[in-house]
C-alpha cells in the first residue's frame, strides 16, 4: 500500500463522515450515528497506519545509512 492510497482513503472517509453528519443534523435520525462511528473508527485506524508508515520509512532510512 502506498502512502497516497492511505491519504485518498482517509479523504474519502472524512468526506463521507461529513455527509453523514449533515444528514444527521438535518434529520435527527439516529441510524446515522452507527455509520458515523464506523467512519470515525476507520479514520482513526488510517491515522495509525499513516503514523506507522512514517515510522517505518524513517527506520528504513536509518538502516540504509
């Protein structure tokens, strides 16, 4: 997986989360909460993966020195 794939996926999920937030505010329908929580968990997972990827890239650079 490339870093750009993570960024694109996070951007997509963030956009979807925002759309669900708008729908939730407009309708007050609790069915959107579960999906919003799932999107939030996925975004947090991607943030963790981005952090791990940065750390691994840095470690790899240090090993090549």
